[in-house]
C-alpha cells in the first residue's frame, strides 16, 4: 500500500467543510483551495532532507538548515492550477511544471493533451497536485510521465480521495506518498467522489 496521510488538523477540517458546501461561491472556493494546498504541502514536506550551513546575521553567525531538494510543483490541468499558488507561497523557489490530462467520460481513462517541463529536469522531488483523487487514472499517468522524465521522488497532494483512487495508486505507484485532507466513501457510477464536493475545476473557475 502507498503511504496515505490524511490530515487531522482542525483548520484543515474546518476549511474542507466550507469547500464541500454548495453555497460556497467560486471566489471563496478558490481561496479555500489555495489555503488548503499550502496547509497540506506543509505536512507533506515535513520530512524533506536538509543540509547544514551558516549565515551572517546583524549580530553574528547563525547555524542554518536549508533544503537539499530542488522541488517541483506539478499541477494536473486544469483543476490543479488552484493549488499551485498556495504551495508557491510556501516554497517560492519551486519550479512549476504543467501536465494536461482529460478524462474520457465513457472509459474514465486519462488522455494527455499537454505538458511543459524542461528537457533536462533539475528537480529531485515532484509534488503532484490534483484536488480530487477519484479513479486514480490521472494521478498514476502523471506520475508515470514524471518518472519517465527522470524525476526520482514524487508525492501526491489532493484535497479529497476515494478508496478506489488510493487502491489504483497502491497498485501502480506504491512508493508515492499521498497527502489528503479527507478520504471519502466511494466513487459514484460516473466516477465522481461521493459525497465529495462536485467538479473541483468547475467550482473554481465558475464553469458549472
């Protein structure tokens, strides 16, 4: 099984409650996605390795610890875009790559239509961000693309996950840690998370 970390932080749970509410309008929904992404990324990066150093302060020399990793944020278009800004506030020096996938509504399988990242990647840790881990197809395909590009370590950050999506990741990418705000009951008959929050992309960008 992959490592699944479901946040128990009370502020995370409070924000998830507001995110699910049908009365939450797109402007507030976007703010909640951004802030939840930052909170989850804070938890997801707690185990990153550091290197010792020192820095000159106005009063003397202070020992320091800085990140060893070059971090990349990889939003799955389009719903993952809203999470990117929140994580950039936490790690402003991170690179941002983009991968575009759409899900065939008949087969529920992902199809890649766009990607933008360097030919010779520098990142040593990729944070894949997608609000909903539903069937798991898009998450697995994104991880495959990044592995093929030479990224050695990956973590997935989602807001809400379904057991089916977790199982798919367990089968295909058991070494990728999954950080989520909530694990819901199941997928419905059209592949949406139940009870979930609806379509995260539509609710962010007012395209319902």
